[in-house]
């Protein structure tokens, strides 16, 4: 990872001093462990702020929306696919971007590590090829890196950026997985009542804080349907019906666009697995339209276009 | 896909129906309306997406 840091800084310094871009958007170290945060750097002397580690799960495409300047942006596999989606949806122009591609090794799951620490406060977290070593006052704990990857990273098959101007390292080997949708299929196998109860249970802690929506690069509407009051599309309470309606619609607005970057799930303060909904849609869009979001520039998402051969089995 | 997601979240298959009927297709309209009514009746009254009482802050 550390070689990535040097490379990212070198590229950023070059781009800024040669005036190829106005800003570089990347990550910097957070103030507490496992919380790398987005950073916008505009002067070559500041590039040493930039950093890269296993905690860069925030999706930087979210910071590109409707910008008008020239931007160097650090992008892992999923970010690059969201950049493609952004370009297709006219949220940014390709010419404005210099994409610093980062072949990704997967991000570690901060919330599961914290849960395993059971209240112990980590002060340093070091990740090597196989292990995550967490230290704090009077303790040291080791976790297997592969096991403690973010759930979406464990099932990611596009770790290398799909668009880039420059890569910071050789491409990584993509994961070969038997079934990326095992969790979705498990739910599909339940009866309707079981499904209903299952989602009642997992959605119950939702606070309607909308962090999941705000973290998602797909959610760029100037006024989100949840915030509209004229007309008011859904209730603003934490009544289970309102919560469910919110989740149903949020997910559906991402249908055929979601890259499973996991930024939504990562942002949730109460660890709701919101990706179970978007993943179901990803699976369906793959089955029905043979489409994976953000892989090819110039192709609009399937629900955005009409084709005579669109699947219509549900219409009587 | 919308029907798919609703059913994935626990709405009964048979609760929601889609059809495309031209204003000239009166027979089809009757047929579809009957099937919808039968299937929904068979499922019984809706249990979901109902608010028992208005939520007052
Ligand atoms: S989803 Fe893939 S590209 Fe994105 S952070 Fe995880 S492993 Fe990396
Ligand atoms: S819905 Fe979640 S996983 Fe999908 S693109 Fe948005 S933040 Fe990423
Ligand atoms: S981030 Fe979590 S708690 Fe907040 S609205 Fe989304 S699911 Fe609910």
C-alpha cells in the first residue's frame, strides 16, 4: 500500500505543477484509525497530505458531481465504474478528468473489527498482506484480512479501474467467485412472510439519517424524493412502513446503476446491510439485460432506455 | 424489476399486476380485471404497507 502512497503523491505533484489539473481529489489519513477521509488538494506543496490504505472505501465519484474545474481523481475499481456512470449521466465530462487508477486489494470492514474489539479503543491499525494488526492501550489483536474485508469487496470482481489515465501500479488479479449473489439467493428462497419479517428486522434500527443516500454517488438529485414536501412522496417518520418505502425507493433509484461500491453500507451508523436491496437489483439487471453498471462508456443504463426486446414477462 | 424487488422484500406474488390494454381491447380488460380480482382475493386482505395509526411526533 505504501508504494501506492508515493506514486499517488508523485502523480498529483506532477499534475498540479504542470497545471494539468486545478485540484486533485484523493484520500488523507483520518484523525482516528480506519477512517481515511476524502481530501482535495490544489497546491503542489500540499500533495504529501494524500494517502492510501485499506480504509479508502468512500466513493470519490461523489465529489465530482457537476464540478466545472479540471480534476485529478484517485479511483479504485468501483469508483472508476461510478465515474463512467457519472459521465454517461452528464454529471461530469471525461475531458475534465485525469483519472489516477488504483488497482484495489479490497477495503477492510471497520465496523466488524470494532465490534470484535468489543469496546476496546484502537490507536493504531496496520494491515499487511494477510493480517490486520490492531493495537491499543494494553492490547494487540490480529484479524485475517480476507475474512475482514468489507462484504462488497469480498465479492468484487472489478478491482482494477475500468477507465484511467494512469495506473499507480500493475493491475491486480481479479477474484474468481463461485456465486456473488449467494446472500440474495438465500433471501429469495424464503416465503413471502419470512421475507417480510426478515426485512422488518434488518431495517428496524434505521434512523432515517440518509447517510447511505449521501454517501452514494448515484444520489445527486438536487432535491431527493425523501425531502420533497410538495408533493410529499412518503412519510418522514420512522414508522416501519415509511422506513421500508424509503429503502425500497432508494434502492430502486439505483437499479442498473449501482456498482456495489459499498459506500452506502459503510456510511450507515447502525450497520444496516442496505446493499442487500441494491444487490438484488444488480443481479436482476445482469440476468434480464446482461448489463453491469459502469463497465462501458456511452451505454445508458437499461432502465433509462426503451428497447423493443426489453423483457416483459411481468406484463399480462 | 420493481415487482421483483417488492417480492424480494416480502410482498406476495399475485398482489401486484401489470398489464397493457388498449382502449379497444374491452374483452382483455374484463379478463385481466377478473384474474387480478381473483388472485388478490385468494391472497386475502393486504397485510403490508398499512399504517395502523397516524404517527404523531
Ligand atoms: S468494491 Fe472492489 S474496487 Fe471497490 S473498494 Fe471493494 S474491492 Fe476495491
Ligand atoms: S447504492 Fe451503495 S453500493 Fe451502490 S453505488 Fe450507491 S453507494 Fe455504491
Ligand atoms: S445510513 Fe443507515 S440509519 Fe441512516 S438512513 Fe441509511 S440505512 Fe437508515
